[in-house]
């Protein structure tokens, strides 16, 4: 079997000109690097969506990283909240959101004469609840890292080996993932989450989530970092700041940081999610 890098490059090499869906996270960054090595920077357009679901500075960070690789970059302004199937935050919200985003990219692809749209989905994503993958499959989005079998840890290791400083950048899923399913998404709620997380990062915490349950903010930190809140006497500072964002109660989740902690469990998926054909 070919090494994973060669497999991924062979998949990318099936096309002459591509659009790379580029969030600026580690997965899409490694994909963009491989695409440049395979096709040449002149045959790639990196496209970043900017919307109420995006974190502050995400689009500009993506532009900066694209420029570093000499790749053309475009920021596409989107408003997913205009779509009821997304704003109502159903259990299959991610499917509708991905479909909405990639349909915009499909238009760019057709108008610009590109051969394919590549995204940074990886093999580790298959072990989590990822309804958006169905939208990618329906629209023919190509995921070279997933097809080559790259896991998240392997992607980080490859970036580290290449000397790319962003290799250990924490994953930051879209802000909608901080709101429980069934709780309608609004600009205000998403901004409150983003402001809260930006504030915690300004205190030195790198990897975190702030989940919003009505007027309760539930902070998830890696267990190894929890003690810092108490050792640095940050409880009152954090509570006071998050109350400014409309959070009456501020809690620390004792189970620690868990990716997808609001995702439905297997029983819910069996009873509700089965109709979505995941």
C-alpha cells in the first residue's frame, strides 16, 4: 500500500484546478500544503466562509495562512441563520449547514472552471457524529485526507515535521456546536459564546469550549488545566466577565473538554436520527 502522503497526493493529482475549502484549521492547512505541492499554487483557490457561525478572526487568519503559501484566497460572506433548517438547530443541522455552504462553493467552482472542491475531512471524523459528511458526499466534495486514511493526530505530526507552527493549534468547531440541539440559533447567542471563549483565551487557556444552556455558561477545559482557574484566582474574574455577555450562571464542567459533548447519544440517534439516513 502506498504511503498516506502519496495516496493523498494521487487523489489531488486527479484534478488540474481545485478550490480548497479553507477554514485555516490544521486539517485544511495540511490539505492546502499538499495541494500546492501537487498542483502548484497557481491552480488553487482557497475559499473561506465568513458567517455568524465563524469565530472572530477566523477568515483573516485563513487569508494570512493562504498568503504565506502564495495561494489565491477568497472570503465568502454567508448567513446560515437565514435558513430555518439551520437556525432552528435540529439534530441534522450540520447537514443543512454544510449543504448550504458547499452549494455556494459549487457555484464558484462552475463559474471559475475548477475541476473539484477539496475539503479537510479526515479519518478521525468517521468516529464522531458528523452529519455534514452526507452533504459532502451528495455534492461530490473530495476529501483526500480522509480517503488516504489520515487521522487528526497524524495530520498534526506531519505539520510539526514540516516545521509549521500551527501544528498544535486547538480545534475550533463552528460556534453552533456550543448550543444544544433544539435551541434556536441567533447572532446574539453565537456572539456571546465567541466573546466568552475569546476572553478565556486571553487569560492563557488555549483549548476550551463554552457551551451555552440558556443563561448558563458551561466551561469545558482539559482536566489538566482546571486547577489553573483556582490557582490564579480567576473564578470571580471569569464569572464577572461572562455575566456581561448575558450569562447569569457560570459553571466549570468537571468532566473536562469533550469534542462533541452536545452531540446526540446512540439512543437518540436510533429514535430520531435514523430518519436522516446517517
